[in-house]
């Protein structure tokens, strides 16, 4: 029964009851939070995109269209479940599950309040990076099991893209970890007297772009590019399995927003309002930025996406890590504002330098 | 040990969100690179040329509406010019100016759809498309005020136009012409310097000047490749020789040049409309033509600069009430001849962009 | 291809999209709000004036689709009595050539556009269905007297108020 020796370290001292009560309460909180926020995100995105495009979003299902996600869920549940005849059935069936579960597991380490997480792991952010890599396997299984050339192209692109962007993602987090001094998410939030977005502007931008690429949002949504390969890896899915992929996309967006809020924007910290409200405001703010980008700019091509990851984001992330390391060791903590301006200056110089000398992708291939 | 690969054939089928109509392409791919392309046409063939041999000259005008349904006024104009050349019928001056105003408004409307659809294919999630459709809606309201319909106008008649403009047309047109350049500037701000659009469209799908001339391309496809050829200047019809305008010409012949040529043509059309409204003389709008027209025996070819290229009608008459032969020189069918050479060596994602930049309308290709 | 404008192009585009958040949306909430169509609209029906029609069938001869069917018989005062006047709205392309061709101004295009039916047979309009009556408003296409009495068209140019 050695497992019962490990749990006391994850339990904050002021929590009543045993470990299993804490676990039960937080599982319920996380599931309710994720489901409610996904519905809220779907509504917010559709209304927001509508307002960006000089039109109203959905407004017929319930007041202000608030029941639209519910209507979508009911519609999707009543659809026929079509399975391709020659596809690999086990792989096809398991793919949504393998894609969804890691996205949900990320929420175990997101702090909603001081000490209020499911498990305050001391490797917090590393756990997040590790778990989110498993989602790639789910997408590849979906593409393979569908027995469809379009799905296969989508799946190949997915693997290439998501694996490449893991590296800048992990490296940009290291800057934050160096300043906070710990990998645990709770300690990172507690160390943010000044939000880290000011101290690490380059890190924020790299993390934001790499995270958008991980979750396949525009401008990197070429896996489900409607106008090219018509929905990519989930072409052949219908009914509840398609709903699972749809949920995966929004769950991952929610996870990324929550992680960015925790790492860069100060989590639940804020002056007047209760901490949970601040957390929600910041999460919605990050999501607003994500779909604002989606509504404006076109998407990139796969070789441009790969070039961007390997030739642009990776060197910048390495340089950011080196510079942050030097700053943490050399500069005393009283000079915080100098550090902010220094970092902004370095970011501007690096962005200009890379823009001048960096080629975005190959051209025509001689056939 | 070298990796054994083999090319595989993918079918960008008749039903696809990005083939503008029912167009089928069979792409042979080596990884993501296109090595061969075979277009398959004919899914929208309705036999207009044969049907027109059984109807009188006036009854054929609604049929020409349905050729390039996004630019019906231009189709009507080309056909009516051909018949007037065949039968030697004069047109009053007010009618000529009204025809020019309608044709240029139609050019703006057609380019709005063309550019909007191109940007939608690039991946910009319908935002530029909806902005352009807002302006197109204003033009369609003006057309509805004049002739009663919004898509298939049936406005031009042999010997003039069918009705005079109502009293509120000119003030509304004036308001439109004053606000339109502002909106074109907005489109430029949205996308002309967008790095991602530049990365996707600059240098992609180059049509060399020699090839463009050899395949008799016309319209923005030809002008994007650097050839200054516009029928309104080279063989002026109607009153274009009294109006002042420039011909925008690209330099390289890539997708970005064709997109740029279309945006500049919209500005020039606004300029032409302003001059035509100033020079509009009073008078009647239609010469008396017998109800059943018997043109003398012979043949005539009437061509105009339609938004998509050189649209021509070749009519042969044998002194009866119906044409003996009615042939449409569809600009987009001839422009499509170069599609294979433009596409080889690029990637799957570029196939859709190159195809969208030619701006086809399947109804014209298949007639 | 270089990243030419250091990301400023993307930022300009995003600023424009943000500006659109504060503009009034141009959506019309059909069926609660309806826009007025043009006075010369070629709506989805035909309206026939029985008193003025002489049965000359010029409209039937000028239709490109051949969807007007007229059967007449000889009356007492050396005129035609129209026995059957049937228009197949399913084949009609609403070009308006019949309305322009009528020498006695007895045929009008309709003003209404909400004429969907569940069966194709119900689209064929016979004499009683086509009659000019109080409820069926004819449109002013090629009929200037009717055009003068219809309300003004709603234009998007009027509704879309953008400050420049």
C-alpha cells in the first residue's frame, strides 16, 4: 500500500477531510467548469465572430442565442453514426477518446485560487507539456482509421505540425520557470507580483503562437482547412464522435487560455474582484485574442508552418532562454522595471532581425 | 536504403467547398507536391447554345443572363452588341451611357465576389468575404431599383436598354460612388500588406507572359502577367472612347498580382461611373425594333471586356427569327487552359489558391 | 519570401476588424422585419386583369420557356373569350418579357415573393389564381402608373451608416 504514503504531500494543509474528499470535490469542479466553459466559449466565439463580420451571431435559440451550444449538442447526438466499411475499426473508435482525455487531464494542475487545485504537483508545467503531447496520437489515429486519402493527408500534416511546435512551446516556458524559480503552477502564480507578460514579452508571443499551432487554430488550422482538404482528419466522423472532436478543440483552447493566464497574466490575482472572477475574465480575454486572430488572417501552408517553427520560433526561444538566465543570475531583483524595458527592447530587435533575414517556406519544386 | 515512395491520385471532386461550382480536378501527388493535374469539366452543361437556336433574338437575352450569373449585365451587353452589329441597329446615346454605368457597376460587383472568394480560399474565415458582400449588396439594391431583379437582370434590349432609370437612382448611385473608395481602402488595410497573404500568394502560380498570350488568356489573368490588353481601349465599344481610365497591369503573373489587378480595376470602375454620370444626356433609351427581328444573312462577333475576360458572342443568321448558330466565347474556359502549367510543382494547399485566383464561374465554362 | 512588414500588416488588419465591433450589424431579422422590395420588382407571380385581356396571346408567344397556355373560343361580338389561361410558375424564369409585350397592359408581374409551395402541381396558376384582386398587388415593372403608387425601396445604402 505504498501509494498511501504519497498523497499527503499534494494536500494543502488547510483542507478538511481526507484525500478522497478533496479529489472528489475537485473532479466535480473541474468537470462542471470544463463543460460550462466550453458551452460559453462556443457561444462567445460565434457571437464574437459575427460582430467582427458586421452581422449578428446566432440569436434564435434562447435569449441572445445562449442555448445555441445546447441545440448543437442535441443535433449532433441525434445524427446517424457512420463507420467507414474498410477502415480500421478499433483505431477509428478509440481516436476521439485518445484525443479528448489528455485535454481534460491538463486541468488537474490549473489553480483556481491559492492552493485550490486538484493536485499541486511540483512538476506542474512539465506535466502539462507531457500530457498535451498525447493528443497528437489521437489525431493520427483518426486520420488513419478513416480509410480516406484526405484524412491521411490531414493526419500527416497534424503529426508534423504538432510535434514541431512542442519544442518552442517547452522552451518558452523555461523563461517563466527561471524567473519564478519553480515548476509548480501554484508557485508560479504566487511569484507574479508583476505579471510575467511584462517580464517575458518574447516568451509570451512565442508561447501564444506555439500554443495556437498545437491546438490547430488559425492561422495554423490547415489540418481542418475547410477550403482545402475539407475537414482533414475528422472528415469521416459523424454523430457523437464528431462532437467529441469538436469538444476536444474547444477543451484545448480552454486549456491553453487557462495555462496562459496562469503563466503570464497572473492567474487568479487581482485587486478588487473575487479571484475566481479574475480568472474567468483573464481566460475570456485570452480567448478573445485567439478568435480575433482567427477572424482576420488567412492560414499558412504546411511548409511555411514548419519553417516558422524550426527557423523562427526555435532560435528565438533559445535566445530568450539564454537572456532570461543571464538576467536572473546577474541582475538584482530591485531593478525590475529596467528588466521590463530591456526585454521589450530585445524583443523588438529580434523581431526586426528575423523579419529581414528569414524565408517563410519553400517555393516551387522542380518536377 | 532509399525510401520507396509512389505518387497517389487524389480527386478534388465535383462537390468541394472551394471549387467555384462543380469542377473536378484529379491531382497526382508526390507527398504534398502536385506532379500532374487533370481537369474534368462538363458537370454544369445545359445546352444553352443549342437551346438558343430555337428562340428568337429577344428571347435569348434571359438565357445570356444565366451564363456568368455573377455578371449578368455584361453578358447581356455582349449579346446585344453582337445582334446590333448583325442587324445594323443604332443605339441612342442615353442608352449607351446607361449601358456603361451598368456594366461598370457589374464589374465592381463581380470583382467583389471574385476577390472575396479568393480570400476565403486562402483561409481568412469569411471576414473579407462578408465585408465585400456588404458592398455588393448595395450594388444589387441599385440594380433592383432599375430592373426589378438582383441576379438575372434581363436589362439590355436590342437597340438600347429596357427601361429608363427612376428618379432616385442617381442620388443613390452618387452616395455609393462617394463611399466606395473608402471601402476599397479598408480592404487594402485589411489584407494588402498582410504577411500571411503575401506568403501564400506572392510568387505562387506564376503564369508567364508568353504562355498567357499563347493560350489567348484575357481579363485580369492576362493583365496580371504584364500584358496591357483591354478591349475597352484596344477595340472600344459603346462610349468607352469618350471616358478616361487607366488599365492596371501586374508585373509577375502570380496570384497576388491578379488579386491586386482586380482591386485596382474596382477603383477605375468608380472613376468611369463618375464620368458617365456627368456626361449622361437626356433622351430616349430604346430604338424601335420589330417584335420579331429578321436580321440579314451573315455573321457577327460582338465582344466586350467582361469582368472575367473577353466575352464574345458569335452569331450566324439565316434571315429567320432565330439565330442559326449561337456560340459563346467563354473567357474562363480559355483561361483554364493554363491551369495545369500553373499548378505543377506547387503543393495541395496552393492548388485551391491558384484555382481561386483565376476566378471562374462554372456556368460560363460549361454553358 | 521575407517577413516583410515585421508583423505590422497583421496588426493593421486586426485593428480594422476590431473597429467593426463597434459598427451596427446589417442583419435584418426576417420574418419580424421585412425590407420593402423595389417598385419594379419581378416578383414570384403574375397578375392578370380579366377585363382588359383580349386573348391575343402575345404574352404566350414572347415567353422564352413557353409556360403560358391560352385557349380561347370565339364570342358573340367578334372577340375572343379566354377559356383557359394557365401559367406554370415552376417553369417561369421571371424575365418579364410577357409583361413588356402585352399591348393592352393586361398582365403584370407580382409584388409578393413568399410563394413557396409544397408540391410542384400547386405552382401552376390558373385563371382564378391569376386574377387581379384586392389582395394581390401588381408590381410596377413596365407599368409606370402602378409604379408611382408603390412604397419606396429600402436600400442598404440608407441603413448602413458609416462615419467617414
